[in-house]
C-alpha cells in the first residue's frame, strides 16, 4: 500500500474551519490523479495538476463517499469512505504516480494529503486502478 503524506496547510485549514470531518456532514472529499510531484507546501486543488478528462478519467477525481469522524482520548480519526477507482475506456489513463485527497465542498478546494505509488503508472484500455483507503485515512493528535 502506498504511504499517505499530508500537506502542511491541512493542519491550519482544520483550525480555520475549512474542513468539517464529523460524521454526517455535507462535506465531499475526492481523490484525483496526477503525474506532478506533490510538495508539502501545495494548498489547493489542481496544484499539483490534475490529469485531463479522457478515456474514463474525469478531471476532479472521484468522491470517497461517506466518512466517519471520531475522537477518543485526544486523537481524532477520519475513516471510512469508498475506495476510488478508474477504468480506462477507449484509450489509456496517465501516466500518473500520485493520488491526491482534497475537500471539494470548501470554496478553495483545500488539499489534505496524497499517496505516492513510487513510479509512473499508465492504465491501459480495460484495466482498473483503485486507491485502497487505509483505516483510518488519517489521524490528528
């Protein structure tokens, strides 16, 4: 499984109420694919650049669906969601090396973190790529 890396601004964005990660909120979190190296100082969607819409991939990515936010003993966990996936249709998707999690509901579309798959991936016609979300996706201590 690819390691999850958080963007530096995520912690400040939580403090400034850009994320509402409690269970049952109307927030929508999505994952998009990129071949541009994320850096911890990136702040908003499309930095790093999203892949263009083509061959079964839609720019903006895929929603991870329902999440659960819970706090116990001073540790907040962000869990759940559906593993986002893409199937190449009519051509290839990529190359890409990173999957980026962000908050699509917030007006600035702030970034949360990314997974690094260790090298370029090109999804050929008919094949599927799935991001396996860890449980929890992330914790705040």
